[in-house]
């Protein structure tokens, strides 16, 4: 995939319209949810490279 195509795909996936229209299953994209207080640990996990592509959502209500 070219850099242009990767950028365009990223723009499409993050489009608020697609999210609002329910055309993207956000739950399928999130691998883990952690309390916001554990954000430093989440960033350590993300930057370690030990796990495959990963998305962590921070729960600000916890």
C-alpha cells in the first residue's frame, strides 16, 4: 500500500461521519480498555512492540 493510500484509508476510518452513521464497528477495533489512571502502563504496552497491533481505550469514568 502506498503512503497516499495508507493516509487516505486512515482518514476514512477516522471520519466522524462514518462513526456517527454506525458504519464502523468501534468495538471490534478496541483490543483493551483500561482506567485512565493506568494510561502510562497502556503506553508502555503500546510502545513495547511485544503485542501485535493494538488499540487501548481509556475509561475516564473509572
